[in-house]
């Protein structure tokens, strides 16, 4: 159902069963998939592609020009997958040509009220950004990460899979997979064992991840020494590999 008071540009493409509330604006070069529900007072600008069964609550702003001062109106995109929820006041910006000209959001994510995703961010699947959590530009967030309310992530940081950040966390460096972090600046507080249990990780795998965490954070090893230990562990436990990847590829360094 399209409310007659909604403003939809003729160049927008909406699936037949998309619902749009009153006083919502949908601009040109916007494609919206089936089953998506858009409340009143939403603004969606393009180029933006939105998948199926998403829900946008009132006052969210989707696909707007980014806030990067280098942005000069270049053609950039926002791509959103399926079954995401964007609560009140969320802001999601398109990319910049200084990166891949793309901001991308996966599937089954929850963005609570006033969450912000800046230009060129890549967000995976089953991610939760609690109220007022904010990602600066070029941030990557992997699957099943949870960022507590008012978490702030510095540009170019990478948040690993299954990470959990407490409320008010300020992330200035990368957080490897599985780690719980909080504080300003963020510091590690063990692994997200309860989350891993809920997602089907076996007790033995969780035990191995805990041992890997100790090698990184509790045994006063250098990064190279920790990598050597983790590489041996990864031979029998492939779940250790994301930790190795974080240590090997981080450009900002990992929290320690």
C-alpha cells in the first residue's frame, strides 16, 4: 500500500507489495524489494538498492550524501540486503570515491533508534547496533557483532564476528573476532562465550578460542609470538583463523 501523501519519484522502482506511509519521500535511482515496509516521514535517496522484507521506522534517513568534506557529489551507492530493521531516526549514508563508492549492509540486522552508519561502511549479517551507536567512515563490522548503546567506532576500524561491545564503548582500534570490549578507549574483557554457545559453537571450540584469547592478551607475548601459537592451534580448530586474520591484516592495530 502506497499512501497518497507519500512522494515517490517516477524513477524509483518499488516491488508491488512495498508499503509506504504518509509524508515519506523516495527519490530517483532507488530500488526497493518485495515485502519492505516504510513508515511515515522516511527519506530514501539514491542510488540505493534495498532488498526484501526490510522495515524502516519513522524519521530514518537512508542513502543521503555523506558528511565527508571531500565528497563533491560523485556517483556513489548504498546497498542494503534483506530483513533488516531500521528504527526511528537511523541515518545511513552512501559511499565515497576515496573507497569503493559503496556503503553495504547485509541481512537480518537491527539498527536501533538513532544509530548511524557513515560512508563506505560494510556491515555483515545478524549485527545489532543499539540506540545511538555510531560507525564512522570505512568501518567494517562482521557477522553477529553487537554494539551497545552509544558505542562510537573510529573510522577504518574493523569489528570482528561475534564481538560484543558494552554501552558507551569508544573503539579506536580493531577488535578481533569473539572478543568482548568496553571502555574509553575500548579494552578487552574476555570472549563472548555466551553468544558463541547460543550460535552453536561446541564446548571444545569455545575452549580453544579461550586459549587463543589468553595467548593474545594474557601471556605477555608479542604479536608475532601470539601468531605462532594461534597458527598451531588453527591446524585443528579453523575457528581460530579469524583471530589470526585480525592480527595479520590490521592497519590500526588491535585493542590490547
